[in-house]
C-alpha cells in the first residue's frame, strides 16, 4: 500500500517545476500522515486526502 502513495507523491513532486529541498522536507511528514490515515480510515478517506494533496500542490 505504501508504494502506491510513494508513486503518487513522486508524481506530484515531479509536476512542480521548482522544488527546493526545504519544500520536499516540509511535505515528507504529510506523506507519512497519509499512510497512517489510510490504515485507520480506509479507501474513501484516502481518495479525499489525495485530492486535497493535489490541490495543495497546485497552490505552490
């Protein structure tokens, strides 16, 4: 399950044109929180988090 998030997360990061190391380090905890929430909340909540993550990357 975690590799699915890693692929999505790296795809989102590659879509951002300018990514500093500080931004990457700032978003890493969000990656782990998504995995933990997926374990407890299930697939529907995971889809909600992924779409909100996509929106947050658009705001960068």
